[in-house]
C-alpha cells in the first residue's frame, strides 16, 4: 500500500476539492454541511498523546480515497468539456488536438 501522507494535507486537499465543486462563488463553501462534517470527523479522530489509533488511520485512508475520487471526477469533467459535444470536426482540427500538423500539398493547395 502506498504511503498516505499527512492527514492535514489530505484534509486541505478535500477542502480544496469541496471549494472547487461548490459551484457558484456567491455561497461560501464553509456554510455547507459537507465542510462541517469533514472538520468534525477529522477533529474527532486526531491522534493525541502519541497514541496510535486504528480508527484515525481508517479515517485517513477513507479520506485519501475520497480525495482521489473527487479529483478524478473533476479531471473527467474537464476532459469531457474539452473533447466532447462539438459534432464533426475537420481533419486539420483533429490533427491539432493530438499535436500533429497535416502536410502541405505542393502548389499551395491545402
């Protein structure tokens, strides 16, 4: 299993994804129930007095998994927005999407 990193880093990543997914900037993400739940869960499962806590490690693993899911969904939406729904494309536009240029025909055609 890969290292999870710091729980604080995971919490910050989750809050960042929550902020990005919250939608319009008119309503702050800190007023949502998800924000309050995340903070309450992380505060309830923090390690105190150098004590190893299995529940804290399980929470951290679940939080890191959920963070991976949120990031993947956001990246999928960005890719879908970029490459989907434009209908038929010209060969020049398709070649440009993948980083190629079509060869020029002699005599100035194309």
